[in-house]
């Protein structure tokens, strides 16, 4: 059995950044079909919203985004992107 390296490759990083950019675009524009496409198909799928409520499972995660995108809260994202050094990602204001 091959063991996958823990190091991230440049293509892994680019894939994460592309998915992250698409997530924030969908969020800003209230684009539910795009938000649906961003989330994976394989379980486990979990989201912890900024208000600290947590949803588990694709159906519940997407239902929560559908509610949010109907009336998006006044959130400004200062840094749109993951920090590959193990620090927290976006800072929401």
C-alpha cells in the first residue's frame, strides 16, 4: 500500500485556492448552484458557521447555506484564503 506524503504539492495548493476562491465568489453573489458545486459529495461534510452553529452531512450543510444566501449577513471577509502553515483561515468581520 502506498503512503501519501503529508507534504502539499503545488497542485494541491492551487486546487485548494481555486475552491476557496469559488466558495467566496458564491457567498458574495448569493449563488446557491455554485455553492452546491463547491461542497464535496463524499461524507463526512461539516460546516461550522461564523455564528458557531455546526451542520453535519451534505444535505444539512447545503440547507444551511441556502438559508444564509437568501438573506446574507453583513460580513466582510478581510483575508479570503487558507493559511497553509496551520494557522486559522479567513478573518470575518
